[in-house]
C-alpha cells in the first residue's frame, strides 16, 4: 500500500508500516515537514497515488466536496498511545488493504472500521 501520513500521526507509525512492506511517506519526510499544507499533501497523493492517512477532519471535507485526496484513511481514535495506535494498525491492516479495493474512504476507530460509500 502507498501511504502519505499526515503530521497529526507519529513518524514511528510510518516506520512500522514500512517495516511491514508498505511504501510510506510522512510529512516529516517532505521539505516543509509538518508545516506542509493540506493542498500539497493532496497533490502528492494524486501524483504518487498515495492514500492520505490522517486524524484531520479537514481532509474529510475536502474528500467529500472534491475527492481530494482520491483515497482517505481517517483515524478516529481520539487520544491514543503510539503503541496502541501501532497495534490497531497491525491488527487491521489486512482489512484496510482489502477495503481500498472497493472504497475510497475508510475510517479506523478503536473498536470499528467503517467503509464509507
């Protein structure tokens, strides 16, 4: 899976997903780092065919209004430790990968995955 992880999520999540074979960039990898604008992240997601992974609801609005980014994974866990976040991803990554074959917007919560039409 090709992912673009937003500043609201830890760099160590990107490293973990890379270790599991995914092509992952984090905003800290970009020239503007965590100051990278949402528009720039949207553009990168289009140019590099990456799924934006974020906690930022602004991306939901942009997705629903303009399909930017083209694919979105919203993390709606509220405050969560990095360790618990990593475990949540590892426990659900197969479902998420399969889900993006059919859906462009998926929401990952502590107790659920929602596949949005």
